[in-house]
């Protein structure tokens, strides 16, 4: 398999790939209702989707079960977030255990809005990644730089810092998707080209090649394959 990238459009927001299959994910954020979800999934369910592409949709938490029950078997569902603790007095939060209980296979962690709007730190996101994987949920790990980081030529400094916080909790890269978000191109009037995104992807692969020694050779070769 060869890594590819889809630069975010309005609806299909995040991007990326696991090692062996192409991966396309749609994060619906705080949008949608039963009617619109039913219509959209009806279109996806009837679409001719390539078997080589893993398709995941991520509705608001309240619609996870509804979406899971309505989606075709070749369309998987992801939660948009989860806590790093299994239970407790965390009003409004959901745990990875709850996600697992609904048979939801994926969770998005580290999304730029969780980082910038809700103030989630790299450390917290790293803890979430570790806990979700321990529970048996696959993780879509979002990383990316803000406009001021891009303009200050700090893209890789930011991205690597975010990766370094998560890597210690990852013991099987088959269960992780790294989703690079060019946050500086969202709502700023600026556009990220495929070439700009691919440049970051190549640097991420190079960093992993150098730093993540716990990968098996097979996992490493698959993850770092360059198109």
C-alpha cells in the first residue's frame, strides 16, 4: 500500500492512512440530525467503495449508536473524543469503555478543536491515546500546526512535539491512524496544497524511522512506505 492524502474539504475533514490500506474519514463535528445522517449514510451505503479504502464516519456522540446501526458493513464509525479515565465525575465526558460497549471501533483524539478550543494538552491527549488503545479502540490521532506556527516555520517542531506525547502509549501501530491537519488552512482563507501536506507526511515518516525503534520491521516498512 502507498500512503495518500486528502486535503480537507467542508465535510471530509481529516485525512490519512494506516500502513496497509488507504483511509478516508469524515468528522461531522457538532452537525447533523437523524434525518441528515440517514440520508448521508444512505448515499454512502449505496456507493461503490473500493475494498482497498477504509471508510470511517464520525457523528456527534449522541448519534454513535444510531449511525452504527444504519451504516453498511464496509463503513466504520468513530467517536469524536473520549476521556483518559474509565469512569468518574466527569460531566459531559464519555469513556473509551463506553465507546467499546457500543462496538464503535475508532475514536478521534487530539483534534485541533480539542486542543485549541477546549485546551487539551499534548500530555492529556497522550494519556487518552494510551487508554483508548488499552481498551481496544483504534485511534485516529490528529496533529497539526496553527497559522502562527506555520508562518514562524515551526510546523515540524509542533507536529513532533505532539507525536512525542503520544508515541509512548502506542504499542501497535496497526491500531493507529495519524491524521495531519493543516490547521492554518482552516477558516483562514489560505489553502494547503497536496504538495505542502505531502512534505509534512514525508518528514513525519522520517521522524518515525529515526525515533520509533519499538516498531516491528514489518510495521515499520508498511508505515513508512513512500508513494
